[in-house]
């Protein structure tokens, strides 16, 4: 990893800044053939907007280039060979490392916007110089970038995996079970609760798989595998339209390769 995350620059740097520019949740990218790149400052001369008219924030270094994030109005049109795209659409177009940095920029931008005023006394917050957070000058409340932990789990039964079609999914898409961790819960307790509430079954032998930052807007997806231990599928129709057991040879439409859900399913296919 050649990115260094920091909220304050450690020294003056004359290298051309990389500009992570957002508009209505989408990021400005330079399009070339079947690839994309994040523009540097000198490539933005034709953008019909003066970047000095909005606040930009430094958030780290990539290969000695300063990185900034900012948000610009909806009225701004991209210049030739540039476009505003959803981060999810950039998988396979941007280098993986740059996509990861763009996701971090998106998370910090949203946190910055949502924490400009103290939640305790209402005064304006300021960035701290010694750590990655904000402080209220009036009541000293500390605010750090929000991260929402969520579990995602592949449930196995013999040579089958449990997949569900959520009420908010595109038509026909199925995925593994996921849910946010509640206050006071362990990750294992969250897994058992989510599966019981949404699918009606019980699981055992929970083991860690891997994790993934998921900046839509601020999740940390913590992946697990678990074994079926009892019960019949009984879905919570407010969250799930359908759920069933699938073999590796008979999978429905599944998520794209950008997601940890797909990594879990691909692991299942490789091993079963």
C-alpha cells in the first residue's frame, strides 16, 4: 500500500495534487478507452468551475502526491473525457488501490459534512491537528470518523449455501445474509440474531472469513462462515423476498466481484 492516511500534511509538498471530486454521491473520473483515473489538479483546467470557490480537504499522500476531497454543485458539468460515476461502477476501471482510496475519500467527505456542528452543544467543530478527528471548541466533545460494523455470513448445509433475495435487491439477485451490529452485541451474537430474524434457522461453528471496507456510506463488512444447525426457512418478509439452499452448480444471479459477498460465494464454489 502506497497511500498514507493523515488529516494534516506533515510538510509542504509541491507535487501535483490528486483531486477526489464528488457530486451527488458520484466521483469525477477521467475516462480513457476501458479504464479510468482520478484527475490531478493540472488536468482540471477545463472544468467549468473554480475549485477555489469550495473548500477542499487534504486527507493523505499517494506516491508522494497530496490527496484532496471536495464536493461541487450539481450545476457543474464535467469537461471532455471526464464523467461523474458511482464508485461501484468503477470496479475494474480504476486500479484497485485507487478505488480503495476513493472509497476512503467518500467516507471522510460524508463524515466531514455530517459532523460540522457539535451534537452536544451545537457549536461548529474544528479538525484536530494531532489525530484524525474533530473537537468542539466550546464543550470539547470529540468526534471521529464513523464506521458502522456489519456482519456478512455464508451459511453452509452439506454441499449447499444459503442465499436470499432481499426486498431492496435488483430483480433476481441473491446474496448471503448481512446485517448491522447492534449496541452491546458481539459479532457472533449478531450473526445468530440476524439469521434467526430474517431466515428462521439456527447456526453453529461460526468462523472468521475476511473483512472489507464498504463505503456506502460507512460500513465495515466482517465476513464469516457458519454451519446450519436446525430449523426451517421462515423468511421475514419485510427484509427478504425469498431464500433457499443452492449448490455450486445451481447458483442464481449473485453479486459482482467488488463485494465480499461474492468472495464468500466464490470460496464456496471453489471448495464445494
